[in-house]
C-alpha cells in the first residue's frame, strides 16, 4: 500500500511489480461505498502476466479527506476570509463528479509513469472508467465495465433511489462495525448467492468508512437526469474498445440496462457483441465469479494485443 497526492487529496493505491511482458497496465476502479479491496481476487489471477494498479477513490476506502477546520467548513478562508459559503459548496461538489474522478485517474497514471492501460471499472467505477477513456484517449487503450449500465432516466425510480440512498447514508455510526453478526447482512446484499463472510465484513467496513460528503455528492451527481443522459454520449464517442459484463441475477443494474448503455458503442453492432452475461451472478461480479471474469478479461485483452 502506498499514498500519492492528487490535487491536494491523499490517495491510497497498490501497484503490482512489472511483468516480463509488454502488456498494458490494468487499472481497477471500484464502485460506490466500496474500496480497492474487492479487486484482489482478480489481481491475484492476472498479476502474473499484467501489471495491475488498484486505488481507492477520493473519499472512499483509505483515500479519506483531511478533517477541515470549522471555519473552512462554514465558508471562510483562514488566509483571506473572503471565500463565500456558496463558493466552497460549489468547489466541494465539483470534487465528486464523474469527470472529476476521471481527472484524478488521469493524474494518478501520469504520476506513476503509466503510458498505456486498460481500465476496468465496477458499477459507478465503470462510469468513471468510461469518462477516463474519454479524457485520456492516448493512455486508455480500452475499457471493461462490470455491473455497469444505464442511460435511461426514469424520474420516479431515480427519485426513490436517491431518497433511499440519502437515508442509507444517515445510518452509518462507527459503532456499526462492532455489532456482532451484522456483516451477515452484507454477505447476502446485492449478490446472487451468499459470499464469504470476510467479504461481508469488508463491505460493512467500507460502508461505514466512506466520507459522508463524497458518498452523498457522488450519489446525487451521478443520478441527475443530465448525467444519466450524458453517459451514453460519452460511450458513443469512444474510439477505444469497450466491453460490458452483466450479471444475469443483478438486481441493481439489470442486464437490460447494461445492454442499453453498451448499445451506444460501435462494438455492439446491433446484437450485443460487446456484452458478456455472467450466469448466476449478482452485482459483485469480481467477488462472486472471479474465475469467469478473469477468463473473459484475458480473452478480451488477447483479442486487442
């Protein structure tokens, strides 16, 4: 584990040793209320042939922002006293947009001297990966999205989702991590079959640890009507290959929504050539089906070398 500064925020990352091959580096981007840890099953399988970079997004996992002074939280600068509350709020929101996270990704790979990469993103991380490919056309050779889709804005459903998400974020006292057996709820949440208890424990830790501002701003910004409609435009303009993995039993991002977003890319070709459905899989594909995901990733990468 290492730490690197990106636009004043400390980011935690892990970079596996270089391999003897000339393959591009694989960069993994996690989803909302998660962390870099869930990629370890895949990295253990792929790092033999590919150098792998995994990191925690700003405000999640171990990439936590510093606790700002009370005066700054209220909109005042220690140095000048001229910064308005509205300005601080706007700057705060801008740190947590999909485009901002993609810019963080660009700075990270540049600072680490990575010239060519495939970006693999899960759920929200898939959206960030797509934005990253748009902003970094020379560095990003291709994108693989796991359990990531969208592009259809259903007003009532999104309003319910946003409201439920906001309520969920209010129920995160630190002591939840010490409640016996609570991780068993996360063992079954959003997956087709119960996952190992250790993963339930990790999900509980990441749920509680996520920075409140980051978690809320990402939720609200990524689900606006404008943002939902913007993502297909991003996909349609990408010259790089883009693939989408859908869990057949994913109730968070159903396969039909994965296929919809994938259809905007040239590889879709009318019948879903860039969509790979994973049988018996829910919303946590990299943990539920790591062997299947590894096999499919290797096939994709081999076809573009």
